[in-house]
C-alpha cells in the first residue's frame, strides 16, 4: 500500500505588527529616522503579493538596518527580516507548485531552491520563527532531505506545540525514513489535538500497515471512513486492509461501494480485480469480472504502475490465459522496482507452469 505524502506548509500571518511595532518602532519614532524606515519596511511587506513588492520590502529593510539602532530596535529589525524572507519564500514555494502543475519540473526545482534559501535566511535571523522552520522543513522534505526536515519539524513542535501541521509533517518525515513507530507516536499526538483529522488516521493506518500490524491499521482506516463516508479512495484503502486480514466479504463490499462512488477510480478496480483473481476462497473468485476490473483499472489510470499489470496478469492466469499472463507479467517486471522483482518472478514461474496465483 502506497503512502500518501502530504507535507503541509503554513501561511505567515501579520502577527509581527501587533507584537513589536507599538512597543519598539512607534515609541522610537520620535527619537530617530531609523524607526520610521523600519515602519516603512513593515508597511511595504505586510500587504506584499508580488515578487517586486517583496524585494522592495527587503530593500527598505536594508536601508532601515544600516544605522545606529538600539538593542531592542536591532532585535526587531532581525525579526522583521525573518518575517519578510519567510513571506518571500512562501511566494517562491507557491510559484513552484504552479510550475509543477504546469508540467515544468526543472523550473519548479529552481523556484523551490529560491524558497529554501529564503527560509534559511529567515531562520538565521530569528531562531524562534517557527513558521520559517516549518516551511524550511517542507522544502527539505520536497527535496528528499528527510533527516534535515525532521530536525526542523522537531523545532516546530517545541516552539508551537499546538500546531497540528507540525506534528503531521514530523510524522510524515519519520514515515519517509522508515521510522514507523515514531510516526505512529506523532500521528497519535496530532489526533489528541485534532481528533477528527481523517488524514492522520489514514497515515497512522499506513504506518501500522508497514509494520504488518494489519489489525491495528484497520480501525484507523475505519475511523477515516466514518469521518469521510463518501470518499471512494478511503473505502479502497480499507478494502486493502480487509484483504490483508483475509476478511474477504468486507473487502468485496468496500471495493463495490468505492466503484459505485467513483467509477473512474482505477485503484478501486485494481483492488477488486486482485480479490476476484487471487482469493483462496473460490466463492469470491470470478474470472470474467476480474478481467473486466483489471482492464478498467488500466483504462482509468494507465499501465505505468507495475501493480496494475501484475493484477491483470493474475486475472488472465485465473481465467486460464497463461500465455497472456506471462507476457503481461513480463511487462510488470520491467516496470517494477528492484525490491519487487523477485516476488513477481516467482509468480511468473507459476504462470509458465499453467498455475494461477492464490493469496
């Protein structure tokens, strides 16, 4: 079962004005012009939406910081710099998402690198800027640098214990590093803070699934389904867990409901086809329906995922079409990751011998 990565960013609110401007800048305004320049930098940045506006805010900040400031003013100036860099980093990160959606991954990577550079400057200027730590952690995670991401999410949970995205993303980083028990602990903390977070239940279920604790995964998926009963993918995920627990009828029911909810969901057809082809209980096998479902899965999602071809091969073998099964599974092996190939090759031997695969 695949993990659904969902690293979440936060948005920076204009809290800095209420926290610092009245106490430091406004009082200091009568004393020197630097405070007025700081105020200008803040005013320029708080409503900035374009790159030019963020750059203008940083230019105003540089002018304001090049003077003889009191310690309190200097502290504020650094905090303001962190705030502006974090906001510009969010701008770059959002632009990166647009480029990814537009099919321009190389340009998106360059934009994400700019975002990361800004988040790093924000953290350098203010080591209590939890939003910047969180956003930098998301950028690290997007680049596959999960150890560094984890350290940032650790810092977020220390600075902002009630920030649920921080706990979710720390759990995601632990999951990505294969530390499933740590991930479970983080998801559990999140669910204490936000007991109706269906994504957290799903992800905690995935972590249990990776540990092959299917009996623990299932109630998490069921909680997610109860919170989002009309989500076809959640039904499919729970059906997979039912299959792993050999609860064939419950799995069949969930796959059927999922297909009824969304007849374009290839994953639901793939799971149903696997059950209809490979179930050891012949009451749940149906050669014709299995082939139809396996072909529908590929029709909806394509054949880029080796699991779909593996499932079609199983359906063909179950229908006695062993030559086709050998050919299809050969294509699956070509597409499969190395860690899966030995398992698929053992099935290939079965089909060459004229035997179908059973779970």
